[in-house]
C-alpha cells in the first residue's frame, strides 16, 4: 500500500450570499442554503465567505483548489455580496452555482456575473436550466435538488392524514391549480396556508423534522413542478419521508426515476380522483408504491448522491487533449468524452411558457401582431416579470410603430438587472433594442452617446445597431472584435440557421401599413405625453447625477444612464436602500414592517370572516 497517497479533500472557497435574514422568516430557505454547504462538504473542505471581500486576499489566506460563486439568487431578503479583485489568482479554477429558478428574472445578471468574474463553468440546481439559458452556452451542468435522509425518512407514523396540500396556488403552478381544488373538495385534507418567503408568518410554517413527520403521517401529497416542468424539492421530500407522491408526468420527473403506479402517481385533473380512489381501496398496492418511492429517493437523490461538482473538478485537473466534459442527463454523472463525439442530447422540460414564446415569435415574424402579443402576454400570466415575455412585447411595440412604449418596457428590463440585481451590465440584446428604439424615436445622438455605455457588451444585435448609428463603422476602444461575445437569454428564439438578429431588426426597421397609427386613434397625444414625461425625467436625472457627483456621493449613482425611460431618481433610491439593507438598522426596520403588515392582514381576515357570518 502506498503511504504517500494524499487523501485530503480538495479545498473549496464558496462565495455565498448572506442568507442569514431568512432565519427570521422562511427558515426552510435558510436550511436549503446550509444544505448546499453540507453537500459540498461530502467531497471538499469548504470555506464559506458570505460578506463583501477581496477575492485575491481570500485566495492568499485559504489557498483554495477551487472557488465557487453563488449566482442569481432572486429574493431580496438575502444580501448579494460584493467581490472585488476577482481577476487575481487566475490559476485557481472558478465555477458558478446558479441558485435560482430556471426561469428566473436574474438570468441576464447571471450571464453578466459569469463574464465579470471570469467564470467559464456553472452548475444549476434546476434540471430545466438548458431550456432557459442560451443554447450556445458551454460549461453548463446540473447539480440537482436533493434531500437530507436524516430528516426526510420513514418515521413509522400512523397514516392519520389522507391528503396533505402544501404550497401556493398561484399562476406559476398551473398543475397545482387544477388538481388541488379537486382533492380538497373530495377528501379530508390537511391544508398548509401559503406564505411568501419574506412574510413574517412564514416563520410559523412547518419545517425540518416537523414537516417531514407530517409528510410521513400523510397517505398522499401532491407536488407541482411549476410551468417549467421542474423537479422541485417537494418531489423528493414527499416520497423520501414515506408518503405517496402525486405529480404531473413531465420529462424531468421521469428522468429522476419516477414511474407511474410503481413509485408515484402521475395524474392530472381528469384522472387524479379515480387514481386516488383506487389506491385507497387497495392499501397493499399503495404501500408498495409508497415504499418504492421512498427507496428511489434514498438510493439516488440524497445529499450523498450529488458528486457532479467534484466530478467536474477532478476531470478538469487532468483532462487530456482531445476530450471534453459532459453530463449524462439532468441527474447523471459528469464524464469526459471524445471532443469529436456527438453532444449528449439535452432533455427538455417542455415548459408551457416556452411553447407560448415560440408561437409569439412565429406570429411576430409573420406580421401577425395581435397573435404575437397574445403569446407573449400569456407567458406573463405565469410569471409577471418573465424577461422573454416583456422583451417580446417590446418587439411588438416596435413592429406596431410605437418605439416610445418599447423603450419604456426595455428600460424596465435594463433597470431590473443592473440596479435591482446589481449586475455590471444588462442583457446585450435588450440594450441593443433599447438603442434601436431611441433611434426610431429620432434620438440618434443620444443613442450614439450610449452605444458604449456598457463597454464589455458585445453581441450581433449591438453590431447591427452600431452599424446603423455610426458612419463610418464604429471603431471605439471596445469593439466586437476586442471582446468575447456575450450570449443573450433571447438568442434561442431569434437565432436560427436561416435568420439572425440583423434579419429581425432589419424587418422591424421596415414600416408596414398595418403598423402605422390610424388617424384619429388618439395615440399621438399619448405619445406626446410620454415624450414630455421622458423629457422631465431626463432633466431631473441630469440634475440628480450632477448633485451626487458634486457632493462626493458617487457610490449612490446607479449603473444606468440618465435617460427619460430609465427612472434615474427611483434607481438612486434603490441604491440608498441597498446600502441600508446591510446595516443592523435595516433588519430591525424590516422586522417591524413585516410584523405590522401581518397585523393588518389578520385584522382584514377577521373583517372578512365577520362579514361572511353576517351574510
């Protein structure tokens, strides 16, 4: 036996957001972030950094073998940390952890952060991530959800709850909205009231062992994978705790190993009652299905079954020439394959919003604006801030001859990523089309001034816009030839073998009679009012920017230009709030505000109950 073999775990420095505020609200959200660390500790010696820091100094102190950056967290209860000097120690490999929903509004910020920190590989907790990020994004893998088997296990509890219903019935969960009312009106159910993650009453929710024991005491518990067809934690927690899972049949649920009437029930509104009835009458079969679901989760989906980040690290250290790293499916291992071999097929979740977006773009390219608007608007019915839906509506505005409205929509998208999320720059296609809208409004000078506002952006749509704005061609200090292309989250719907961004924007540049504003329609005064509001906002923005500069408060200047569509004053307020968020005062103020809100909601609940009783 070779005594010189080094058995030490490689050291990983994990730059994680500060999630400690969740300890006062949705405690299970805090537990999820702790579980990520515990899972990494199966294979690494982990050092967690969750405060503003200098990357170079952290690496000097800890000498990591790998650094991991948490990206894209979409809930403002947690604090995004500021990491400076990320270009230091280039010999240390970097990876990103996409701790966000696959459809998250933060995706453009994720791509910006990957570029800002020089990260070439990332792992998502969502199995449907490939449906929602650019198709040409290399180095994207899945580190799927898992359970802690110590908590989610069979406690041997008496099955005293026929069906347990947990989770919000909002539009994001269409399957849940179809199935829950049928179950609650047909069987005795334990219904857990839904709370938002930042609600003061969320601290009262069942969590940890109490939650697992309640699952264990339930015969059936349904779980919805959102409109994206995701495998969420509940899909694993329910059978892991010894209850029978009822779920929608989706590609990702099947990829996880779930099989109808073997280890779960796949059902929808048309057959869920019949299936539940049949198993209530056949308890032996129900016990077999429940036991098989428990065995599946405990053999494939626990904290010990997520080695993908460690597998990538080991392969990356010694990857021979002519080979590349791929993943064997959304729950599979990360392996090395021949570079010339065909790419592994990516399993799609077939999300409902993806089909609507595809139909919206198809209608837009045919000039059928009403159908296109409907497709994009229907996406927003699932998630009101879905970037693809808002961007598609902006394209419809341009096609319909309303660049002012398009600029306003795009301005909101740009603010969301650069100010609310804090990224260094917005989605490149959104920025390019915003400049295009300014040009269509006759503001070419302003568009030229802003063409290099975000100097690291390089994209085919920006090439097209810069070609329109500058003659001779634009040759600034940062051009498309100087920088790597930044992918856009909208590339997958625009770029095909036959069509690219230049084709789409050229098409939108050609006015059609159907896109003109009809005489007497009343649109012109509205456009004039918008123009007046934009002018006033622009003047106020310039004055505010000048005041902040003269006062030495440049840290409060938002990362957006002072234009009429980008609400500069509101973004200054956001910057002030961000600075306050990280102070002890903010925690006390936030607690007080949420307590008062809970009291108001409770009084309103009492009022409604009293009114119902009087009727």
